[in-house]
C-alpha cells in the first residue's frame, strides 16, 4: 500500500496486476488500483478533478486530466472516507503512476491533494542489478 496526506486528507493506493486482462505476448498489461480517500480534517471537502502522470517502463509519460473520479465528484465529510477502483493499461510490463486531486473545502477554497507515486509491477518485469 502507498500512502500520503495533505491538509488532513489521507490517500491510500493499492495496485494489483490483472493477469486475466493482460496479454504479455501482445505487449498489453493491465492493472487495477483501489484508492481510499479519508478525510481526517475538520472540514467537509469535495473532490472536483484529478491529474495523473503515468510513466511506462520505457520512460514514456502520459498526463491524464478530468473531472472527478469514476464519474463522481464525491463530498467527503470529516471522519468519512471514499473508495473507488479504476484501471490502467500499459504496453510495458511495469510503470509508475503519480498525481493529485483538486478539492474544494467548506469555505470555497480550492487546494491540491497529492496522490502518492505507486509502481505498477507485473511478473514479466525484467529487473537488473547494477
């Protein structure tokens, strides 16, 4: 599990390689990742948008931006949490994702919440030791 905290908003990420949806012989690798967003602050927040930077095993980076997550812009009360699962395809057997959520607090202030960098590893990764 990967974890970070910004302004009392804790983000936990658990990635999982999905062998049944991958086809290594066709350079198609697929991961699911589950994210839990816990509001440990004293303020109600709403997740408005997200930004992802996805880097594959060859160093190619793609940026993905959009409103909300999985079609929702959840409101998270103090002490509550919101979880969702999404997926990421790559053409290489490994990669890294990192990003941020743009949130708005009860006073109408926008702020960014870090999504910790997490690795996308498959059994087909070739590791080298220098």
